[in-house]
C-alpha cells in the first residue's frame, strides 16, 4: 500500500518547548536555547542533603550573588555540549599537529638549555594551577544555579584538566618522556619560594565555600593575571630568547584563553549590572583576591621578567574589569 | 536508626503532619482482591465525620464504578483498620472509633470475588 | 634525544594522577569535607585503578565524532519528517515518558557526578566522575534535541521540564535521583554509578532502544545508542568504585551491602515504568520485559554478583521477590496508567487482540490468569461508552512514591501493603523492600513530597483535578491526556497518512 | 562460569570489529538484534588492536572502540594493544 503524504498538512503544531516560547516567543529556537534554558529543576526536591541540610539540592542561597533570573548568564559562545566538544576537538587537532611537528623535528634540541630550565621552573608548575582551576570550576558547576552558568563552569573545569595535560606534555617533550621535568616542576611547586604564594592562593581558593567567589578568585582574578603575565609577556620573552618554538605548544592555551575571557567577562558584566549589591560584592571579592594574587605572583614575575610585567598584567585586568562595569 | 549525616541531628521536615491538611486527616480505603482499582484510595476527611457519611459519600465515590458494587451485602462485609479486625459504628466519628491520620481501612466482600470471579 | 614511548597507563598517570599535591597551607579536610561522614574508610586513594584512561584531548576527539554523527542523523530526521516513519502514533507516547521522566534524570546525574567529581580527594576517581558528569550533560541535551522535532508534531512534550518537578508519576524517578544526590558521595556512587549504571540502565538503553529502532524511530535509537556508548565507561567506573571500596577496608563491606540492597530495590521499582514501555508501548515487539530482565538482570547481574562474592557481597536483598515480580509489574503498571489516563501527560489505550495474544505467549503463567480479564472488562466498559477512568486519588508508597499497585507474590490478586509508625505518625509502603529503606533512615524519608498528599494540602492549586492538571502541571487538558482514540495526536496522524 | 558480553552499534565499522572479535575468540557467540550486534562468551573476551587493524586495513586505536560501543558486562582491562573483558571468579 502506498501512502500519500499531503505536505500541506505537515505544518508543525508548535515551534519549540513551552518554556522556551515563554522566554523568546513563538518561533523556532536554537539548539543552545533548548539545551540550556529552564532545564534545571527548581522546586520539590524531597530530601535535604545529608551533607548540607541548610540548603535544598538546587538552591540560590549558596552564593552571596543574587539574581532575578539565573539564566541571564547567557554564554556568548553559546556552548552546549555538542558545540563545545566540536570546538575543542578542532583546537586539539591543531595542537596535536603542533606537538607532533615539534616532536618529529625534535625542536627541543634547538632551545637553549637555560631556557628549557626556565620553562620547567616557571611554566610547567602551572599544571597544578590548572588542576586547582579544575576543582574550582567543577565546584561552581555542582553547586551553582541555572544551566546557563553551571554548564559553562563544567566546560571550563574540563578545559583546565586539558590545559594541565598540555602543560604536562611540554615537560614530557623536553625530558624525552622520562617525566623528570614533571617531577622537578612539582618540587618547585611544593618547595621553591617563588611558587609558594601561588600555591597558598590555590589551596585557599579550593576551600572557599561561596561558589561564585571561588569563580571570581580563579577565573576573574588569577587567570586574568596569569594569562597576561605568562601566556602573553613571558611567551614573548621566550620568543625573543630562543624559545619561540614553545609557543607552538602553548598555542592551545592561548586560544583557549581568548574564547574563555569573552565568557568570563560577560559573567562579571551581567552579575554587576544586576544590582548595586552584586556590584559591591564583586568589587569586594576582587579587591581581596587581587591583593593576594599580586603578592603571590610578584616573585614569579620577577623571575620571569620584572616587576613591570606584573603591573602591566594588573593594568590589563583592571581594564577588563572596567569594561565589565566594575570599579568606576 | 538515625541517618548518617555530616552534622549530628539531621531531622527532615515531616511533610504530611496532620496539621498540614487544614483540619482534615488522610484516610485510605481499599477493597481487597478487586484489582480494577489499582491501589487503595486516599481521602482527606474531617476526623469528626461519622462512619455513616463515609458509607454514603466516600465508599460509593471510591468504588461505585465496579460492576459488583451494587451487589455488595454490607452486613457481611469484613473490615480491617490498620491490619486489625474492625467493626465500623455508623453514628460514631472516625476519630472516636480509632481512625486517625493516615489510617488504612480495608474491606473484603465474601462471595464477590471480582469481575468474572477473577479478582479484578 | 630519542624519546622513549610512554604506554597508556604511564601516560595517564603522569597527565592526570600526578596533578594533585599534598596541601600544606590549608587543611585538606576543608577542601574535601564530605568524605568521612558515611563511615566509609579510605586508607589509600593511590590504590584506585583507572578503568579507562582518557585524556581530555582524546575525550574531545572521540566525543566530537560521536556528536557529529548524532546531529547529522537528527538533522536528517527533522528535514525528512522522520516522525512519519514511526510504526504507529501510540509509540510516540513512550518517547513522551522518556523526555519527561528520564531526560531530567540525566540532568540530575550531571549535577550529582559534578558534585562527587569535586568532592572526592582522590584525583583518579574524581576525574572519572567529572567526565561522567560531562557525559550526562551530553545525554540530557542530545535527548532534548532529538525530541525537539517530536515536540513540533505531537502533544505532551512541550512542558517536560515544568512537569518533571511536579507531576505525580514523575515524582517517582525524580525522588529516586534526589534521594541519591542528597546522600553522601560514596552512597551516590553505589546508587547511581554502580546499581543504576551497571545493571539497570542497560534495561532502558539496550532492549528499549533496540525496540525504538524496530518501531521506526531513528532519532531515539540514535541518541540512545550514542548515549549508551558513554555508559560503557560509566558502568566500568561503577564497578571500579565498588571494588575499590571493598578492597580499602573490611568495615566498608556491610555499608556497601546495605546500599546495594537499598538501591537495587529502589531501582527495580523505578524500572516498573520501563517494563510497561516495553511490553505495552512498543507496537512492534523486540523482547518482553521478562526476557530483558532475564538477560540483563538475572544473567548479567548474576555474573556480576558471583564476581563480587569474593569480597563477601551477596545478591541484593529481596532478589527472590524481584524474580517473581518480573511476571507482573508491566501489566500492573499499564493498567494503572490506563485507569489514570485522564491524569497522565500522555495517551493510553487497550492493547490490540494481537498484542494481548503476544502477552499471553510471553507470560504463560500470569497473563491469562490475572491480567487478560482486566482488558476484557475495559473493553466491555468502552463498548458501553464508559471508557474506564478511575475516580479519586491513589494511596502512594512513602519510599518509591508509586501508587500502591504491586501485589503479593503468593496471592497476586491482593495488593501488597506494609506500614510502620515513626515519631507518632503512620507511614505506608508497597513492599518490605520500601519499608526497610524507610526504617533505616526515617528522618530522611519523612520529607517525601508525595503528590497526592500535596494536592490534599492545597499546594498544587485545585481543588478540582482538572485545574491541578492545567494550572499546576501545565498539561493541555483534553489534548495531552486521555485515550489515544480521537486524540489530536491520532487525528493529525490520520490526516498525514491520509486515513479517514 | 559466567558470560562476559559486549554490544556494538550495527554499522560498517563495527562489522570489522566483530570479525576481529570472532577471530580472536573462536568460541564467541554473535547475536544480531535490531540496530545492534551482541557478542558473548564464557568468562573472557579479547579485542586485539592488531587483528582489528588487519581487518580494517588501517591504524586503529583501542579507544576508538568507544565510538561504536553500546554496552558491556565484565571487568575491563584496556591498554594500547588490547581490550579485555573478564570475570575473575
């Protein structure tokens, strides 16, 4: 039997889900919208957590930041899982060919030994900072509110594990897979005076209870300074001093920072624009953590470049914060 | 046994305290071996409600859809209240004959064994 | 210098396990505060064996490939009006249950694994949980995208998120997951990582998805199998967790056994709805629920528990009851939904004669004796113009929250009912299994948000059921609910297919 | 004795993997179901990278298995050269 389908009758009954229609009107929705908005549960959780009975499982009270609508934190990259992994897969493909080019041509041998030592002492220990960032972002993802921000925090958390792994691989490339450089870098991280401020900062942030504050201390303050200091200025210094090929190996993290900064800035901007109370809270957190971060990074900046490098980084961060509506 | 919680003294809020039902209490009614009704049914009833009102209003509403309902000989019905044999007193309130909040009242109808005698 | 080749195990150790360090500026207990209160003893996280050794670059690479394939099929599905290829519009109602009842659980799994993926102090376990968290987010999002097309052509999908938080039968899966998430991190892993993933999700994602393929639903089978490909990793994580806990300390054994007993019981109760989907909602049959249960629970689960016997772990408590119930639960559940079809967010129907015969054949010991008569009665009522919708609201089990529809296995004509008194208040249960769970943690289960009681407390609008359905549940009354016969879904289908 | 099992999506790539499994495990049972292929064997099943590469005529990374995998039962041991499923009772 052949069935004739009358195409004229194949009009959709509705364009999208009702909660998407309530937000954006009766029209076809994007995959980002359908995957993100109003997906998280809001009421009737049954049981209070045995580990935190003062809150519901999903609870806006776990941060001092107050939002009328937590879905205001739209991700400018509009990452849902599919777009997120496909973007990173593309970037890792480039990174992979960079790493294998570097390895195949044995470019390590062209890098002067003192530069290699500098990389192991000043760059590789950042894998542990990335590890702290992994914990802090996953923390926000698990206790934050509303899919718009919590999914982005998870993507960020996993990215940081990826960054840590790329940094580790730089060490393995330099030491011919003996892993001696990783062990050495870890000793610096644990015992070298220039790293102790940063390590104390990371440990303190991992213990912060307010998830938004933890995001501020990590993604807004420390990451902004490290990006400017290490991945822009120190990278330039390496290029000028015979270590230009290292840039091939940090390219992933540099590009990653560009796309992530866009998201971080927009989160800060949206939270600050919501209310004066939020703005004050953010400024207070940022001032507090900025003070600690500048102090912690000072010996590292001196060793990498000079004191001016750190003040350049602070100035760049201040500019971003200003653009996001803070401290003005 | 208390739950293992991070801090001692975990005590969840009792959601179904009788005070939450606006003066009513919940009573469940079930007709044994009549699976046309998938489960016993719940009703919010004033504790002062006499059993005669239960017989006139609640029981027919709950079970009147069954083809055997009209054939029930109520004099031969066997009642259970919270797993104990029970003789309802028609002119006595629920409360006064021991039917308290979240009580379960079940009844058997000897001779009536469900649709086609199959427990349905 | 010629680099030596790193094997995958060493590479993973260096790139993941080696990232952690011992704290010296803060107390690590402040960073990982939830690891001890459940009584589980971890003596050495370094003994953790990584089941899979995926680094992020490989994760992105392989997952992106899966996503590319999946979305290509979803695009083609919607461009070609793939919904017209399903065998029968009745089938789509199973997909509605999936989106309203299962997809939001994937979301809760994402949150739960993010939580343990932050809270375990052992980096190996933590990273594995984080990847699972990310996968679970994938599952909820791909499911929403797969069903987005169905939502455009069928009723009952449009308020899935709102409904999941509120509708009576959805409180069953919802409470299952909030129970696990509100527990400590190790119980969560036994509940979801082990009991749910290792044994129970197979029953949903393998035979049911194979059934979706058999019923012409390419969208569902594609996301289903694609999701399940992550599940293989998750199952292995679950098994690794349990072996790790059992090897760490002998004091962990009775705690783990208690959780296994609890979560297998809770899981089998939850799967009642899947049993019904397989036996009654797939017009083209692949295998009966009972057969699926035998393959994926009795055979696969049996092998698993034989493997765990060396640690002193035994089959879950009440496994003997579970074995008998496989003959009953799908029929009892579909009858419950059929008779409550006015209050469900999907359509129900009387099985066709051919389907009744298939059920007799698959359930020779129980169907004709206990369940066919129900459908004879339903047909009789329908012929009289009195399609049977039951009056009133059912009594619910305090633990699993399912209407008390299960029966005694030594007298399947009689509903199974248990009760206990705690702190001066009586609580009711569908089974010894659910009663035991309550008695072990009464302070937790007194908080259950039981939909029927909430309605009577006036917390769901009303008082009329119709108002509760339309205002509190946001169902489109008369459209989303009731029998499939004469529903707008059926009318549209007939128009598309040119059937008068 | 218990069975270990693995199920793969029924597609072209899987067919080569199934062929390789059959070669490495002569006693395995292969069951075709709608959209999936299930393979089971008593106690132990191995997928060898070399054999899959031979069947496919290209390099094959053991982790690629996950793209087409649906489910499995048994303890997993995965390394560069093989993927083993096993019960240790």
